[in-house]
C-alpha cells in the first residue's frame, strides 16, 4: 500500500468511506487494493457496524457532509448485506462500489442457490475451528518469538531464521493471525557464525526452516532506529551478519528470500506456497 501521507503526492481532495455492517475490514482491504492503482492521496474513513436504519442515515449524513466540504463525490466501498440499509446509503452523494451486489448476485445465478444475506457472517467465527486455530497459532508465535522457547518446536508449521531485524517477528504474527500458521522464529547471531553452525535446536527441524535476509544498508537503517550509533547497527557489522547468514542458509540448504523490498503479505504468501501450497477449503 502506498504512503498516502507522502507530502510529494497531491493534497487529498477525495474522501473515501468503507461502509460495512461488520468490522469494515473486508471493504477496507478491497478498497486499498483499488486505490493503490492511483498515485493520489485519499482521506480514508471506516464506518463499521452500520446495522440499523438510524446508523445508515447517519452514514448518509457523513458522506453528504464530505461532498459539501470537498466539492467532489466521496468514494464509498460498501459491504452492506441488508438491502434495506444498502438502499439508504446508496442515496448519498457518493460514488458507490457495492461489493456484495457486484459478486453475490452473479454467484447466486451461477450456483443456483440463494445467499443467506446474513449480516456479519464472515466475521462470526468465534466458535469455529478456524478461529480457535488462529488463536492457538498467535499464542504459539508469541511464545516462540526470537528463540525464546525450544519447547514443542515439532508443532511448528514453519520456523523462520535470519539476522535480527530482518522481518521474522512481524511475518510470524501475520501468518498466525491471518492463516492460523504456527510460526516460530530464531535469530542467527555472531556466535552461530563463529561456530559455523545453526542454533542447536534447529537441525532436526531442517525441513521446516525458511530464511529471511535483507540488504546490509536497509538493516543498518532499521537497527539505527533502535540503537543509534551502536556497533550492532553499524554498516560494517550489518554486512558481516548478512553475508554470514546467507552463506549459512545456502550451506544448510535452507530456502530463503530477501525481505528488503517485499511486504509482509508478499513474504507470507511465498512462505505459504512453500510449506502448504495455495489451496484452502472454505
């Protein structure tokens, strides 16, 4: 996603609303994907839990106020399931992108089955097996962050390795939260390079290892934000650690990629393809 706060971009002259009867996460994720195609700055507002007539009318008021203030139609990404509420909101002075009607109606015709039109169904998963798996995965990743615990590594779906600050922790948590993947992560440190061996807990789980690397220049920038002026953050030390880590991963046959120019989503998708393919049953 681009940095919409970048001062080099044009000033925001369009307001974007993500309107939903639930959390609005789906509408926002889809909207962001579309907005990234335009080198413009947008003022973005999420309107979640629009699940009553009064709330729908309030959403209309806010959208119309933005139209009056901006002088341009607000862009509205909507995942409102209830037709009564959608009809109210669609009377506002906005450019409306109705994700439910765009996709549900053609699918009803293709599948020969009417949709449930249940509000918030996609997020009503508190008692589902998938939700429980995600919670367990988050707890697992937190417990096994940065090599804190060697216990129960056999239960890990993947073990990320790499130098400190190469993106292991955020990737582990993203995999856990989004996909229920139990991801542990271990830092590769100078002691490992001097011994010429991986941390002792890892060799038996070699088939689960996936490495992250990063350019020394970017690593130095990141580390200087945490420990400015330290040897840990120096470009010389970063070059040493990155070179040694990549050499070790090649020597040990560990699959790896550079996180320098990749988003967490891209990194995670690559890891998922490596460890379990891209097929998921809903």
